[in-house]
C-alpha cells in the first residue's frame, strides 16, 4: 500500500519536474519561501516581545505609583 502511494507521488513529481534543473529551481524557490516565512515570524515575535516589555514597564510604573500613594496615605493617617 505504501509503495503504491510512494510510486504515485514519485511519478507525479517526475511529471511536474521533468529535469534535475527544474527540481532544483523548485527546491530553491521553496527554500526562499520558507526563509521569508521564518523572517516574518521572527519579526512578529520581536514585535510581540517589545509590546510585552512595554506593558511590563507600564505595570511596574503603576505599581510604584500605587506604592507611593499608599505610603503617603499611611503617613497621613498616622499624623
């Protein structure tokens, strides 16, 4: 069963790429497409990481402001 499927796929590829040069060009094109997809994913990951870092900084600043506010309120209550 697997051999028949493999033979069928092989014949299809032989018809699609009749020469080694055609197969090589298709392979090179596939490599370019994969590299482009990888670059796009890496760029998107960097953008997301930058957004996460920005949100973490915002949260840290908000926590510092809240802490100062609580300190001021606590000192007012004690006074």
